[in-house]
């Protein structure tokens, strides 16, 4: 997922407020017995025409990732479910996402594509029991986080269970499948007052207990611009057009940015938008957290439906071309590497981070669906530089924040900067997916084994450094022995994203895999939940 500055600031407060007083919901029914037909025979092996890893190795690696997923799920299910997150070191739990079982919602589509019926059915039994009207300890509800994780996870599960993976539902689960869609609708109905503003640009932080907001008069680019895929899909599935209209209205201010100075280069826009006027209030941005998934969704909406969302595609092309022209940046000590700078008006800052590493994958996706090799090639350059943030550290995992500003290198990192081409500004790793996500797109576009090997190295490093107690934990420093210690928190996107992309890059062809030949029948939301596209596959 792409994380917003706003919600990341709130997270600290939310965690502090997490209740020690037990699960918010009653236990669901026990794990249902699986009675479906045997799993589909997976077609292991390289993409046709590519030079991927041999079939036996692919199967072995996919099985190792599946083992890690099953292990983390067992820990969560035993010690934390139906709370949001597991604290793996002391078998405790946290509720940073309102106590609705975020890890279960986020694990749903991964358990499906890994074809693990026991976990799929546990989650199908649970989702109908969630009460969206109550947020644990009255914690604020993030429209963005709730949309990408809960709404995204449930809609994806619904798509897969009413489509190619229907056989995974047990007999008892089948009756619950229509309720998944009802629950998605209940959730959206609870959230929809967020859009009741003078412009229709939503407020992001909501208090359900008194149907108020945090009073903020602005909202951010990513938090406004990363709703439209989920809410449009909900409209398409339910026939109620209101959901899509609400999200598209908010998005319309981002597609036609005002005032003019808020768009320093064509397609590249500022970050904060006044929800009372619809005007941008700054001209700072880029592909880092807070802005990231706005750009991501421009091209993904086009994949979702090329007829309805071709203007989104036009805006993506403008942003992509300006990015290649103005933001591509090369470290003085490693000029062959390409990172993306951020901007304040037309002044650049050489700062990036793990979140921004989705950029390579997004350029590659754009190149594939527009049939433009230049975007694929540029994306592959970005992918290589993100791999470099992994393979230069002691743990083999990339840092949360890094920079390549030659005039600000801390003396203690001078040697590191000479060798690596970047220095670390925030050494933590919080189980983020973006680097492995981009390896996935690189592999699907090229069929080249090198990306599978990079993903495997990344997965092995995460498994070796972050695995502790009953699950996986955030670590303090990627360039310290043993990651500098654990933070005792397993965010839900480990399930949704890290383990899904780590698995799919070795898994055989399936209709939900990203394709290189103009037949993408599915598109992944920013939390890695695949949605069935509504238009003609491209
Ligand atoms: C909120 O969701 C619950 C289901 O969890 C539903 O019963 C309720 O009607 C919804 N509230 C609104 C305002 O839509
Ligand atoms: C469609 O969804 C909107 C937004 O939640 C809701 O207010 C409206 O009642 C729904 N319409 C129907 C016909 O269900
Ligand atoms: C709504 O409830 C929240 C949480 O209890 C509180 O912080 C906020 O001040 C309340 N807002 C209003 C307008 O009453
Ligand atoms: C942005 O920079 C341009 C020149 O690069 C300048 O003309 C313009 O006034 C600046 N805009 C703002 C809002 O600072
Ligand atoms: C580099 O760092 C200096 C000092 O913090 C800052 O003034 C300058 O704007 C930075 N330049 C870039 C390109 O990041
Ligand atoms: C490390 O990253 C670089 C990209 O900077 C890549 O060329 C190289 O192959 C990587 N090394 C390994 C062992 O994967
Ligand atoms: C992951 O870690 C577990 C526990 O240390 C270990 O048993 C397993 O072999 C590791 N998997 C890989 C692929 O290294
Ligand atoms: C588990 O550890 C966390 C700190 O990481 C602490 O806040 C919590 O109280 C501990 N819970 C139990 C049950 O020991």
C-alpha cells in the first residue's frame, strides 16, 4: 500500500490507544471443514518465451513463501484474531485499524491466490460478523486506509470467490458469499458521510461515534486519489452508482488541478487540497508517501476500464513523461542508478524511500498496457535502483528512507554513500512490499529470472531477519546486525502484499497474474488486492 503522511502520523496515536481489554467481536464459528474439489493443477514454470527459473525451483520457492504465510496466519489467528494485528514477540495484539480485523481482511485475497481453503473459509465466516458502526475506543477511521484494506480486501475476495476460485468455498461458506458484498456496502455506507463537504472532496479522518471529522480543512493527494478504484468497483458490483460518483467527484479536482501554479510540470501536482474550495494549497510533490498512489491509480483505472477512464490515462502519461524528464536523478557516486527526486515547485530534493519503490512497477504496468517500451525500460531502471537499496545493507533489506544529496551526507555514512549511491535517513523496515512488488511487475513484463532471484533474496532476508516468535515483526535498522532489534508489530500488509507478490512471482500463470500480452483481466489495488476488471481486458 501507499501510506499517507496524514495517516502515518495518526498511527502512532492509534497504537497508543489500542485496547488491552480483549477482542472487540465474539469469536466466529470454528474453522469449517473443507469439502471442495482438489486444487487446480498449477502450471509451474517460466512465462512462455521467457527465461525464468526452472519449474521445480519455482514450485519450491512458492511453497516456502506459502509456509511463511501459513506460519504468520497461525500466529495471528491463535493470539490476535479478530483484532487488527499480531504482536509476535509476546503473542499479544494491537488495533491500529479500528478493531475490525485488518489482518484477516488483508490476508483474504492472498489465502485465495495461494489456494489455502482452511484460511479462506475462516475469513469468509468472520467478515459477516464485523460491526462497522463501532470503531474500537472511538478511534478515528481513515477513509483511505479503510478503503484500501477492508473494502479492497473484501471486494477482491468476492471477485475471486464468485469467479475463478469459487471451488475454495466450503458448503457452509457459500451462503456467506453474497454477504461479503453486503458488508462491503455497509462499510461504504458508514464511510460515505466523509464526502459531505462543500466541494465533495472527502475528509479523511472520521469519528463514527458522533459522525464528525477531525476538522481538517485540507486532504492529501494520495488520500483523495486512492479511493476511486474501490468505490467504482463497488458501484459496478452492486448497481448503486452513488459510490463511484462520490469518489470520482473528489478525484475530479486532482485531474483538473487549480490554481495553475500547483502543477509545476504537466501532470505533476502539489499535495494538499482545500476541501472547501477545491484548490491546491501547495506545489510540492513527487512519487513519495502522501502522493504516490494518486499516480498509481491513474493508470490502474485505465486498466480497470479503458472506455470510462481514458482521461485518467492521459493524466498518467503527462505525469510519467514529466517524471522522466524532470525527476529522474542519478547519485554522484553511482551515476548509473536512477531514483526519483521530489519537488517543491521546480526545486528538487534528492529524497526517497521504500514506499516510492512501487514506481518501477507502475511504469512497467503503464508500458505494458499502453504498449510503450520506453515506460517499461524506465521502470526497469527504477527497479534496479530499488534492488540496490536492498543488496547494499547488512540485512539485505532496504531502508524506510534514503537520500543521495551529495552535500548532506552524514560523515559516518560517507563510505557507505561512495559504495551504495545513497545513504540511510530512516533505517527501519516495517514489512513494506513496494520493492518486491516492483520485482513482480519486472518479471511479468520480461520473463527474466533475475527479478525472481531478487524477490527470492528479499523474501529470504525478511524471513531471516523479521521472523520472530509467532510471526514477523517490524525491525529497527536494516543496516544493523539482526536488524537492530524488533518493534513487536506485524502490520496487516505483510499478508496482503509482501507475501502475495513474493509468491506470485514464482507461481504459474493464472488469469489474475499481470500479463504482458494485452489480456489483463485483473488489476491490483494499492494494497495488492486483485479486482476483476470491468472493461475489455488490455
Ligand atoms: C454500518 O454498518 C453496519 C454493519 O456493520 C450496518 O448495520 C449499519 O447500517 C451501517 N450504518 C450506516 C450508517 O450505513
Ligand atoms: C446508494 O448508496 C448511497 C451511498 O451510501 C446511499 O445513500 C443510497 O441509499 C444507496 N441507494 C440505494 C438505492 O440503495
Ligand atoms: C467526536 O468524538 C471524538 C472521539 O470521542 C472526539 O475526539 C471529538 O471531539 C468529537 N467531535 C465532536 C464534534 O463532538
Ligand atoms: C514556481 O517557480 C517558477 C519558476 O521556476 C516561478 O516562476 C513561480 O513563481 C514559482 N511559483 C510559486 C508559487 O512559487
Ligand atoms: C541538499 O541538502 C541541503 C542541505 O540540507 C539542502 O539545502 C539542499 O536543498 C539539498 N539539495 C537536494 C538536491 O536535495
Ligand atoms: C545488486 O543490485 C544491483 C543493482 O544496483 C544489481 O545489478 C546486482 O545484480 C544486485 N546483486 C545481487 C547479488 O542481486
Ligand atoms: C524461514 O524461516 C524459518 C524459521 O527460521 C526456516 O525454517 C525456513 O527454512 C526459512 N525459509 C527460507 C526460505 O529460508
Ligand atoms: C506485549 O508487548 C507490548 C510492547 O511491544 C506491550 O505494550 C504489551 O503490554 C505486551 N503485552 C503483553 C500481554 O505482555
